């Protein structure tokens, strides 16, 4: 470009731009104008022809956009037009706020967790992403992440921690689907198809390790003998867990208003029970004794088994720690899970009783997966389950012998 041509383009000077007061449009060159209003306000705009139509693009006021900056922005927009692009669309794309993957994931967690009833699941959902995904691409824009980055996250744990890896894959997929729905990215979800290039995971045959049912009475006897060394409420809760054959969450969050002393039942609410429905459990005499002991220690709490240190329900670790303690003292010669006592009870019921299959399944509150069969089951077999509960309790506590009661500490 010649010096003369350059001069024709840059007609305005910085001094003129600052001092001009005459209302109207003042051409700098190549479609760039400074518009001065009747009030004295000064604003830049660029006039170009896009697809045969004249269009004006505002570049901002003089107070925030200098002459040099206006020329630079005008040059950029003219280049977009020369490429047959749309300057308005390009500018909107640049101004769009795109979150990082971590920011997007936390937004998804915030929106979704409001509908989740399980607090533990809420925490695990974001924790798995924090542990595995955020260190790899948490700080990358959610629209700049592809399948290679996802593979970098999943590969190291795909075989060593298969269940965690599967859940992590689902959660990453959810974040990208959310980002696409919000207009933060386009195209395919980078999680789609990763399984095709990952090695095949081994079949999942992992179960909660359980104690042979014949050893349950001895375990409870050892559990009771610990009441002077360990927090009494923990041991009461653990025995109650075993005797009711319930899930740990149901026992840990049991409340007094769920207990019917008159009917000798415990109604686990739909908000906490795995089936999503209210589940009534019959209570045998020993369970009632445990509840009366716990009531003396609850100090007015709405929860049956209250941690005296936190005044909140116990975490599952309370049961796990008790098992580990008994293992260390050689009171257990195999590794077991607190949840595994449900399996112990189910095996006992199968081998030592003649109750119908439906009663034994309902006893453990297993959900009927066959919708047709479930539709015809209009009873919860409460009275038959009461008989079964009484038999299990008598077996597990060896009631043919001496019954040991855990008493409240008078100190």
C-alpha cells in the first residue's frame, strides 16, 4: 500500500477525534466512522457489505475504544467479511462465556443433587470427578476436550477399579451432554465410543464378604462383650443391623417416629429405602430391648442411634471400624462387610427354614424386578415375616442360653 493510500484510509487523527464536536459521521477510511451525536457522545461503527447488504457494526464508544483500537477491530471484521463470514456471529462466539470442565461439572452437580436423596451419592458423584478427571482436564474449556483426554482419565483405572471407572465414565458423559444442551459445545460427546478402544473389563462378580450364618451367634456374643470398651450406641446399632437384616443406611438413619411400639414395627420411609416405598419391618423382643436401651442414650434426638460426639447419625465407618477391631484381636478369622450380614441371614433362611421364597425375599426387602409378578403381590407378608424375624433373632442371639443385655452407663 502506498503512503498516499494509507493516508486516505487513516483520515482522522487522535487530536481531531478528541476535540471534534460537530454532530454527524466522520469517515476514517474503509468504512470506519466516528459518529458524534447531538449530545456530544462519540461512538465508532464500521459499515461493510455482507452478502450484498449494507450492514453497520458498532465498535464501542470513544471513552473505552481508542482510535487505534477501533482501526484494529475494523480490520479484523473486514477480514471476516472477505472470507465470506458473518462478523456478527463471530463476535457473538468470541463473547460467549465458555466454562471449564470443572466449572461445568460443579454446575451439573449443583443442579442434579437437588433431586438426589442419598447424601453419600451426592458427595461421591463430585469426588470421583475431583480425584480423576479434574487433574487431567478440569481447567480446560469444556468445548476443547476430546476423546484422547477422556481416555487419559479412564485408562489407568479401567481394569484396576472397574466399577469406579464405569461410574466416572457416566458422570463425564453427563457433563458433556449438559454442556451441549447449554450451547457450550457442539458435535459428538467425546465419551461416546471410548469403551470400544478400552480393554474388556472382567465380569463383575464381587459381593459383600459375609460371615457364615453359623458364626453369627458368636459374633454377636463378642460384640456384646465389647460394650465396656467401645461406644455402647455403636454396638447397639450394629446388633440391631444384624438382627433386622437391614441395609446400613436404613439403620444409621432410623428415627423414633418410624417406630410403632404398639404394633412392634419399624417403617423405613420411601425417601430412605432402596425400593423407593415405605417398608415395614416386624420387630422381635430383642430388637425392642435394643431400642429401649438406645432411647436412654439418645438424649431427645430424633435419631435412634446417635453419635454422642457429633450429635448426628453414625457413618458407615463406625461398623467397619468395629469389624476391623475384632479382626485385629483375632475375634474374626475372615474379612467381612457389615452389609454382608444380610447374606448371612438369607443363607440361614434358605437352609434352616421352610418359609416360601416370596417371604424370604420380602424379609430382606428385595425388590421384585418382574413388574407382572409385582402387580399381583398385594401383601407384604408382615405376619409371616414376624415369625421369620423371631426365629432369626433367637438363632442369632442364642436365646436358648443366657441373654446379655447392654446397660446404660450410669456415670
